């Protein structure tokens, strides 16, 4: 740029189009909007020929994430959003509206339970919660205005692997949509879309990101349903930031490696802890898929362990009310994720003050085990 003042140069100098560099990694399109050379180019956006106008409507980084997860799940299309919660909301609103009814599993992530139970009422959407372990309970809950069956592929904190085929058949029989939260399993272990589930949703905050440094969500499904979900993400302003989409895409590159290691570690820890006399129960699913059974192990400490001492004696294993990172961490369902659940509901699900959820990381498996066993030993009364 010639013949402009320093002031103008400072504004425009760094804005030259650099899209022609052949960078190996996707650049971060940290921009709120896109520019056009002339009105014909602008018009071409509205005719669907040019993809980007405004980041809330779409951005190369968030699109890369949506497409990556769709590819891993075997789905046609995907859209990224600001969190797992907003992805769930966008997915639900893509199939249900004022006057509709949803049948949901009673054993859901606490935030999802609250969204479905409390917030959706304000949208005029009614939800019935039943145990999805029992087909008859689901059948009995279906009404004339039911539109959707909602569950998680591996439930939290007791890690029951849901019978997806039964759910899909039931949905076909009653002409309902199905939506499955696949956060705990990840597409490495399970691909519910390929079994006929209509919408698969992820808290990418967990395993997809994998490094506990982003909040993000993704929803995948058919072109038509995702178009509708994308419109909700746009209207609700639930778009993901380009940088967080970029971080999540980077995390996904090692998803297979992390999950292979974490699944193996979790199987080992579950098998070993099963032999400890100071553990009342070990919850770890069997045969979820040939790839593994997930990387979360839930235990119930026996009554001769002091729970506070156990949590305070874990060394490099941190107390974290989340999961899915490369570091092993522990969480306390009765004190965090399920804290607000009425005590009768906690008892019904089997949650008590001695239940500990362990998110197994990529560390050396013997050292993870030693750290856990040593904390159990220290906690004995
Ligand atoms: C964490 C989590 C969510 C919510 O995701 P956010 O990214 O925190 O909004 C939903 N479902 C499951 C199973 C989760 O673990």
C-alpha cells in the first residue's frame, strides 16, 4: 500500500489475504466476518456459492470440526457449537417444538437432566424420564405427541451400555426420532449413527478435545436434520469460537491413540480393582465393542475406607469434576454431577457418598493402579 498515512497503513497492512500459503496445519480463521470484493461476490454468498459471511453463521474452523466428527461417526453432516449443552439443545429443538413430548433415560448427565426437565418446559416441550434398561417402561411412556427418544450410549456414573438396536427398532415402530449422547464412548468405541440413530451429540470438552482446554459441542446426523440444528446454533448464538474449534480438531488427530491407550488402561484398572477387598463394587461395562469399553471406571469404596482421606491421598491424580483428559482424574458424583438430584433419585440410581468416578488417562497403568491402591490403603480406618 502506497500513498496512505501511517494511521491507515497500521490498520490495513496486516490484512492482506494470506490464504494462498500452503500451511500443513489448518490456519485459525480468527475472524468475526468475511469480506467481499464486489456486490456480485456478496450476492454469490446468498446463492450458496461462497461459503462464508459471518462467523456465527459459519467459519472454516468450526466447519472443519463438524465435518471431522461426522466423518468419524459415519454421518452425513455435523455442526459444532459452544458446548455439549448447546449441541444437545440445538439437536432437541431440531426435532421437537412447542406441544411435543420426549421420552428420556432417567440416568443422564446432570446438566442434560436439568435442561430437559426444567428448561424445555419453558419451550412447551414435555419430558418423561424412565429407565432405558427396560423396553416396556419406554413403551408405556410413549404418547401421541412423542417425537424423540433420548439417551446416552454409556451412562454416567454407572456406565451401563445402552441397547441402541432396541431403541432404534422402537423408534421405527412409533415413527420417532432418536438422539444419543456419545460423549463417554466416543466414535472410537461406538458409532450409534451407523446403527440407525438419527442424531449423535458430543460434549467435545471431554475425549474429542482430550486435553481439558476447550468447551465445545458437536452434533451429527443427516444433512436435513443437521441443517435444522445448524439454524438453531445460529439463532441461539451458540456458535463455537474458531480457536476452540481449532484446538478440538487438533485433539481429534490423536483420538484413536488416546482411546486405545485409555481403554486398555481402564480395563486393567477395573480388573485389578475388582480384586481389592476394600472396594465394594467396580462398575465397568463389558463388550461395548471390540475396540474397548471406554475409559471411565466407577468404584464404590467399602465402608472401612474414609472417603475424605481417600480423595486427599491421591498424589498426582487430581480431583476434577469432569473427564476425558489425558491425565487420570477422579470425580465425586454425590458431591458434584449428581449433587442436585433429589436423594431418592440418587438412591434409585445407586449413588451414595462412597461412589468415586475415575477418568483413566494415558499414564503408565501400573503407576495409576499403585496411586489408587495407595490412597485406598491410607484411607483405611
Ligand atoms: C460434560 C457432558 C455434557 C455437557 O457438556 P459441556 O461441554 O460441559 O456443555 C453432556 N453430556 C455428557 C455425557 C457429558 O459428560
